[in-house]
C-alpha cells in the first residue's frame, strides 16, 4: 500500500475551465506585480490592509469562486489555489487574507442548504463582502445559548484572520446545552461584536488578524450554516472535504512564500556579490556553495510543488464525487493533503531561512525586506504545525486509520 492514491478527475472538467483559469491567473499575476512594488514598505508600516483588499476587490479576485449565474467569477478550486500562490509569492500576508476569504465565503456550499448558500454568495457579490474569522477548534470555544427567537453568541476568538477588514465573520461556536459545534456567520458591524487589532505579531502583519469578542450577539437560525461535528453519523464525507480543501490553501500559501523568496534572492544574487568570496559575482559557477544551496532549495520547492499537485488532483476528485464520496476516499484525500502540508512547511521554513544565509550580512537591512519572508512563513507554520499531520500520515500508512476531521485555524 502506498500512502494514498489520488482520486481521478474527469479531463473534461479541467478542459472546460481552462480559459477561465488562464484569465484569472493573468489577473493574479498583475495583482501580485502591483503588490510587490511596495511590499516592503507596506509590511513595515503594518497598517490594516484596507488598501490591499480594495486592490483585490477591484481586480475581481474576491468573487472568484462565486458561480457566474450568481454574479461571480465562476472559477474552480485549481484556479483559486493558483491565485493564492501567486499573491503569496509577492505578499504572504495578503495571500493568507485572500485564502481565508475564499475558504470561509465558499464553506456555505458544504454546510448550508443550497438555497441559503446561493443567497450568501449572491450577497457576497452584490455587497462586495470580504470574509474573515475561522472555523478551526479553539481552546475556549464560542458558545451559542438559546434565547427567545434564536440564540446569542458569546466568547472570544483569538487571532482570527481578516477580521480587521471583514464585512462578514464566519466562526465556530458550540451549543451551550449540547456542546455540538456549528459554523455561524455574523455581520462584523452587529451590536456586541468587538474587534481588537493584534499589532504585536512578528509575522503576517497584513493578514488583518485580530481578536474578536462576542458579547450576547443575536444569532438567528439563518445565521447558523450547519454542523461542524466530527461524528460520522452527522458529518458527511462531502462536508468533511472542507478540511483538506482549507488545508490545501495553507499549502499553496507556503509554496508561494517559498517561490517568492527564492525569486527575490536570485534577483539579488545576480546583481550582488558572494558572501563567501567577495570578488566572485554571486550566482557564478565559481561559487559552489551558493550553487549547491540554490540547488537544494530548488529540489525542496519543486518536490513540495509536485506533492501539492498530487493533493490538488485528489481534492478535485473528491469534490467531483460529491455526495457519492465515501469515507475511505475522503481519508485518501486528507492524507495526500497532509503529505503536501509537511513538504510545503519544510520548503518554506528552509528556503526563507537559508536565503538569508546566501545573501549574508546584507540581508539584515530592513530596506531589502528579506526578513519578511522568514517571519511570515514562521508565523504561519507556528499556527499550523505539521506534527499532527505527520502522525496522521503514519497512522494511515501503518494502521489504515482515517485521519480526524480537523479544520485549519488559519487557511
């Protein structure tokens, strides 16, 4: 038995979406080039990214995944993953912000009734919403307490992505009486919602992260999208796909950071000088240490990208199966994403750290901004460590055990 095999995806599905994908990748590249021009200055200023969100909104990227019949871009997940990776290469924090928006705004399709999901997506387009929050499990969960006419939402969610600029918040909350978890959508301006900036983070400063407090916030039945229970009697394999779909966004984010730092380091190396031999141009065949380091990092990056492609094929295959997906098939998809997570995490951490070694003491210059790649990658991997995913892979390989249903804290 291998670790897992990727469910097949009909070729016609990719063919049908190819023109749309080409268009959106071009839009993403143009947006990434725009973000790259002032990435260092914006990151050092650390202001809430209202301007960055406006750039994404004007480019049409916020409504990328909404079906065309509802007014959106009509793109598929392979396109969305490619867009996140492109944006993250220029600005990892904005890439995370966009990834979180995609995951949360799309999640209604899996958790809510079809009519309600369509209504949410239609309003997302019409009112140009940006989504923030998170559906991952918190140590101190938010609670839903039944009141006349509905519920009240109470509690505190620490460092939730996108909340400083969000129009809608999607959060995980547990029923106070039963403990059952639900996905809940809340207007960010609703009475009782308080959002505080967490400006002391050393990385991902422009991901608009903050702490959200809910003080007896009214919640109606329509605000509750659906159950997040991990019980197989409640959670369908199709809904369980929300976990690998969200975690694969994290993979693309890390790959973008990896490719971004290597591209910038290469550009600098070609114009600079070797840290080991000042008389040799950096990147020259005369400098074996530099070439070896670039070779090792290229192997890491491309290996992680290949595993991400395999995981993407698996995710698309699972989504194509829809309600016919089985739990055994879901497990294969989840394990393949876990493998890609581990590889992308290693590639990002090593590339962003060792790029500084290649550049040498000059990399401490804040003007160059190379440190932002390391800080962004390290901050993300601290929130989404891969140790649990590696155990899941090992348990699946050794014991055929299904990985648990775990939603990412920060897609």
